[in-house]
């Protein structure tokens, strides 16, 4: 709209805001973590069956209730033997009934060999396994007929997985705050646990704002753009294990935004808005929060500098900027790490080192976050420029490239830290 | 069980199997991809709203229906000007009504400046934006009163995002087979698309086998172990976007396994079993598949060598080995890459280079897959030994470490390829 004072707020309103100041990336990250601290309150855990706990953070230390393996067992299909029975030149041993996995074997008589299958209990009296491939004959004899097998000498413990060699009963299996992926859930199952205590998934109310923003699928009037922030952040949040409630798009009318937050925000653990936090004349989020304890500030970061943080009607609130790349960078730099640190989920991004394929420049007083594609050889190509509106370039990227504050120029071949998306 | 001939199949049955041979990792990967080719049949696509398409593979090329940005717009809050109006020393320009994002501005008269907000349409007649911070005064004047603002000289195009600078209408936005993550879905939204054609999620019937295997949560009799394969693979498959149907645990009775596959397999796109594919005496999966076109073979890989591949009652079938680490390695080496290649989803693992923290040895004739934890500095620590039963070590790993066939020794500091889990 071209009205000079939309919704009764003069353009100068920004100059009168009492909470304006600048912050480093680390300071803002710490503030977001503090804001979200209640997500780790004692009442915010639940116990889930393993198949529903994927991607959640473990809410208590888990000690191993059993050893893994629970008993000494064979690593190979072969013959269980007492190693002392076979001299260096090998020996012919009488064969016993075979030992299947899951069965309880008899004691191995001296001077005999028991066919044993992978995973089967090592019989008392045996201390090693000779693989079937090294036996003569190299296949199992027909059972019931008896017979002898020629076996080479073998050291005690060979091809035996001893009880507790992976983890002993009572040891810490997984620590509080571990993100539960397939391997961690598999370990809990191996330990016999069918359920696991995890942190509850936070519910986020997500609202995009702007008179210029139109829902995808509708006609696009002149001067308008489609809302990509809602889809982008909803997907990023879902991937991070959050429960996302979309409240659609608010216009630049602060009363409408306040009404939307109050009607849709019931029970939300966090409100995230996009847009309306900058220094323009019509900053709907700033205007809607005027009576709430919310700071609007600049983080020394590019893109994603303008940020809002506080509470709206006591619900934790984060105001991300309006450009899609700024939104994703805000999510990856602040919200995702805070959740990882508090709840163990989603898993933190692993910082990797890569070599720049091109030179770059960066404003020295800001932490610059570029988008790039990490190549198998370990170089990273920058995708698109510094600008925060380049969605197509973002969609061709697989990493965020960090250029810390204080760095103004980097050459091709210089090392940078990247985070895989 | 200790019965020498469980379920009527003598231990020698393996020796009579007609389909035994060895394969390289690449050959088996190609065979799995061929087996799963029907998943990309034309009828196997669906059109989903963006919010339900996360993690799916794009089933058609998408050309941009609009340009991004759709119109030239301001990159900053500031003043839209005609750059030729301001000489090197700056100029005092009369201010016009402000241009908000989403509004349709009037033509900019020569010698004037229009307050303009980030994202707003650049008025006809203007060709540059001066950020508010560089204006005197450095805040917007109260609208309606008029007045002048002093602005420095600026080059044409400064802080203007030109129409189509991210992508032009008609250009390829995303190619068939792109995995749809947050950024890709955000791009589709920015292009105004509310729905997207994707490949259907395959349904997998997952069965673990073995007389020795007990469901987690139940008592553990002597000689038995808990089933971790089911949980591990279900989670890995869910993470990869598959629909997983768990059919529980089959005993070592091949008739029971066949019955389970027939009763639970209706409509499945793929059957995956674990265990019973090796050279032991009681290999239930081999026995159950005796009348089916299934190959049992050894892949030159450690762990995960014994593999089954074919069809069971015309449903594609993969038989993974019985140890959990072997299962995960089989999934990551064969099933996941085949799905990535055919359907674009899940995303392929990006091969990274890392330096070994320790020396290692490897059987020269096999591709060895070790588990490791990649450190931020780019070194990789091996977690656990070569053995495939080490679930606790696997749960402490974040990468698979590849030691190709032909390599028998590596030193600390040597480079290896790793795949992040």
C-alpha cells in the first residue's frame, strides 16, 4: 500500500523503539538458548516406543541392562574347539552335534569339535572357533552320522565374541541429550529396551507477514511476491522434529497479526514470525509487539541481521527477517543449535573444513553466511551472491559457508568452515 | 535349537544351492538398482502439496512459471532515485510519498527521491536505491509534510534486485530426481507452485529372522539375543522416506517365513529380510526361497558379504545378513543408493575426504566399511573394530569409512572416503 501511515503508525516509529542494540552471533545464539530453556523442563519428557522416537533427543542417561553380546558367541560358521586340543600341525577331531544360534549347547568333550553357527553360544569347554572354510572337509558333515574333521591349530579366543565386548551391563550406553537415529535406536533394541524417555517435540506457531506476500497457488498481482518463507521454514522445522502449526500470512496490520497470534498460538511452545523486524517504515512485527517484552536488534551477521526476541503473551517469540535466505540462516544459526543444545534433537550440524573454489569478500564487522555446494573433492563452490533473496541459488546449495567477523577477503583455495544442510 | 536337521533341511543344503557366486560392491549395487527399477514406473508418481513433499524425489522437471524476483525491487530500506540526478558531491532531493513492499508506486519525477522499503517495486524513473543510513537525515521524514533529503551520488543499479536475477521465467528451476528439502520446497513456493509431482514412497516389508532372536521388552532366555535389526533398519528406512511394514521376527522354520511373507507382503514394493543368508547349517531365508528366483551370493565387502537378491512371488526381495552392523552397511551401500538413483530420494550420501586418526588393516580382496566419528578438524576416529556385532560402537559413529578392495594397510593421517550418516 502507498498510504504513508499504514495502520496509524508513522514511519518514524522505529526511531522511538526503546530496545535497539547490536549483538554478536554468539551473544544472540546464547539469548535464543536462554529463551527456549523451558523446553527442557522436567515435565516436558515422554516415553515412546522405539519406532516413534526417531529423531528425538534422549531425556535420561541409559545404562546397559544387559551386556552385549550377552554371552560369548561364535563370529563364524565353523567348529567350536578347545584350542589346546590341536597341535601346530592340526588334528582330526570327532564331531559333536551342531550348535545353532539360539540353542543352549552341551559341554564340549575334550578332543572333539562342535559345528557352530555364527552367533551361537560357545559351548563350555571350547575357547576358539575354526571357520568352516579352514576345515577338511570344508562343509558340515551330515548330522547324526558322526565322523571326524581335520582342523588347523588356532589360538584361544579366535573368532569368539566375548560377553560384554561391545558394552558391559551397567555401563553408560547412551547419554542424556543423544539424538536418536537408527544406530542409537538399534542399540536400545539390542539392549532389550522397547521404550525410551525423550523430550517432547516443541510446537511452533509459524506466521509469515507482509502486504506484499501471496500464498502459492493463487494469482500474483503486480508488486507482490509468493510466500516462500512459510514453506521453507515449515520444512526445515519438520526436518528438525518440530511440530509446526502454520497460521498463514498476516498483512502489515499489527492488530491483525496480534489477533492471529492470540487465536492460533494456544499451547504453542514458540512463535516464529518472518518479516517486519527491520528498520523500514512498515514493520508489522515490531508494531504488533510494542507492548510485549520483545527486543528488536541487529545481529552482526549477513544475511539475517535484523532479529526479534522475547515473549508474546508469555510465549517465547523469535522474529526472523523477511527474506527467505535470511530465514533459513536464522533458523540454522540460532533456532536449530538452541534445540540441539537443549534437547539433543535435531542433531547439531557438524562443522567441516572445505577449500573455497572462488575468492570472496565479506564485511569485516559481520559474520557472513554464504551458500555453497560442497564437492566430493572437498572444495566448496559459492552458489549465488551475498544477497538474501536468491532462493534458486539456495536450492542448489548443500552447505552454509561461514566467513567470521574480522575476515574481509578470502582467496580461492583458502579453508572455510561449512555446515552441511 | 540343537536338532541337527531343523525343519527337515540338512545342513548341507547350502552346498546344493545353484546360484552361488561372488560379486564386487559395484556389481551388486547395479543389481539392486535393476531389481528396484519398477519403482520408477510412470504410474508410480503422485502430486502432493508442498508441506507433504518433504524428503520426496521430484518426478518431473519444473520450469519457473514466473521470474524471481518477479519485478525489480529494493534491496534496502532507503530512497529510490534516478542516479543521474545526483552529482558526485551529492544533492538535496524533494521527497515523494513512500513506497511500501507490495504497493504499486507512481512514476518517480526527475529530481525527486521516494522513500522505499526492502522488497518494494522500484518506481519507473528510478534506477538505484540509497540506503537510509547514508541519507541526511538518516531516518524517514514524517510523511505528508514533504521536505528534502540530502543523498550521496550512487551508481545505476545499486541496491536494486533486477527482475529474474535469481531465475528467469521458463528456466529449469529443479530437475527430475531432485530430493525435495526445505530449500527446494521454498523455491517451488517462491515460484507460486502449491503442489509438486513426486515419486510415491515405496512400501517395504521388513522381517527379521532367527530362532535366537527375541523382541525387545521381553525376557531374554539363555543363548538368545534381542532383535536390533528390525529397529535399526526400520529407522533407517523411515529416515530415507520409505513406508515400513514390520512383520516381526520369523523363527528358523522356512515354512513359517514363507507364510509370513505371503500374509504380510500384500502390496509391498520390496521385501527385506535379515539373517539366514550365510553358509551356516540353518539358513532360513535361503531355505524359504528355494523355489523362488533368488540368488544368494557373496559380495566382496566386509561386513555385509552374504546377500540375497531376487523376487519372492514376484515382489522384489533383498536378503541382508543377520548382524546389525552388516544390516546398516547393506542398507547404506545398496538399498539407499539405489533409491537415491532411481527416485532422487533419499538424497545420496555426499562422499567426503577425511584423515585417519589411527592406522588400519583391511582384507585386500574386499571393500571394507568401518564405522567412525568424524572430528571437526577433518580427522576420523575408528569406532570399534571390524566386527559386525558392535552396536554400541556403531551408535557412537557418525560416518562410514571406506577402505576399497586392493588396500590392505593405511597409516594414521592417510586420507579415506567417508559417508556421513
